C-alpha cells in the first residue's frame, strides 16, 4: 500500500490530476502526514509563502432554509436572531480595511430582509473602499446574482456540501440539489470568482461520495475550495436523519483539503475556523497542508456570539483587532507572511454574461 501511495502522490504533483479511484485510495490511507507534506510542496511552488486574509463579516443569522446540520436553521427556536444595519455593515468593512484587510467576506443566512436594492447599496459603498468583496448569502436567482456583480461583488461562495444528491436532498429539506448546481453555474457564468466546498463527516456520507465531491470541484474549476469538518449542533434536528459518523472529521478534512491542493495547485484554499474548533492548532496545520487563506472574524463580539452554526466556535469573545493580530502572529510563527494584494485567482473572462 505504501508504494501505491507514493506512486499516486508522485503522479499528483507531476500531472495535478487523479482518477476517482486514486483519490479514494488516498482518502482511505492512514498516512495523512505524507499527503499533507506533498500538498505543502505544491502550495509553495505555485503560491509561495504569502497568506491572504479575508475579513469575515457575519451580518445576519436569520435564514429561510432548514438545513438539518446548521445552527442557523429556520426551526432552531433556541437561536437568538440578529441583523446588522446596512450602514453598520459598511462601517465594519471600513474598519476591516483600516486593519489591513484587502478583502471582506459578507456572510449571512438566507435572509430575505436584505433585498437586492439593499445588498447592491452595501456592495457599491464597500467597493468604494478599494477592497475585494466576497459574498456568501446562499441561493439566489440569476438576476439577483447579476445585480450583485454589477454593484461590484468579486467573489461568491456557495458550498455544494455534498454531491450525493439523495443525501443532499435529505439534509436540506425544501431545497433542491439541482438548483444548487444551477446556482453555481449562474455564478460562474456571471464572472464571479467561484467558491464552493464540502462538509466532511455528514451523517450518511461515505469516502466514496467525498471522492466524487473532489472530482466535482475540480470539474467546475472552482477558484476557491472551502473544506469544513462537520461539527454536531444539538440544537439542530440532524439526529432525526440518522447516526453521526464516527470519522475523525478533523483529520479527514485536512486530508481532503490537501488532495484538492494536489489536483488544483493554484486555487485559494482557506484554513477554516471549524478546523481550529476541533484542534487548537487547526489553522496552522491547515496552512502547512496546502491552505493559503485565513478568514478572521471582523464582526463585533455582540453579534459573533449569536452566529453559531456549530457549538464551541473559536474567538467568540475576541475583538476584530485582536483576531487580526493573533492570526498574523500565528502566520509569522511558521515562516509565512501576510499578502499585500487582494489575492485573486487567475480566471478566464470568457462566457461572462452581464448584459
């Protein structure tokens, strides 16, 4: 088995392409450390030692959807809800720029309160600050995405979560896997940098389905891939679906992230907050296993405590400036440095539709 792993890893760094069965072989391997070391070599070759920081602004925890695994799900009556006013969102973005961020990530549940007009105003005002804007606000219509792009949004993050259609539809009641796919196609068609990704360790998920997820992300040529370990939230209704998987979700998430770096060598891959929730050195380990992006929380404490998709989330009592300084120190401690550019992934402008 050792020889097979070495052959597959050597192929991955030479061709940056693996068959689904080879990906599955790596997923089954217990030698996560070796896989990650190869991924770190690829990261350094293609992206160097700079790390891109994205300021995360969680501006609303209202959501019309009822995803069984998410603490923001509509039917979670224990969740104390909040919305940040438009002008205050813009002020948080200004503050983030003052702290040295080159990108803000505007994230919320699927909250219909923020109409196209409101979102377009927020985006256009933040764009005047000369920073990049990533949106993560869920499923929208083609025309809504178009309005966001015209207002100045640069990137859009919409995780597929799983490409197992049956599993997706069970975990996301009243939603449609086919519509999720269509949304990603629309985002790409409109010229956004496309971010997607998967949850690792969902009930009913298999290593084979994760291998298919990885192939899918490569097939649609994402510009960013976010890999998050599933963390059970007792306030959700996911146990009605089935038993929680017994995977080591942290180890498996790191491995998936590393494999994506091997086959998509120059995309942006974040070291996610959830990884550090499971492991106190989670983001550092991720940065040494292929990741090149970190998204520190730039939301004020009063709000971030209420945006709990999962329990135990890190940094709930830390101020935005503390988070910025803390992560910079961690990055420097491993010989990496903060990028001074906006960190765009090279992408083709062909087939972009805005008219």
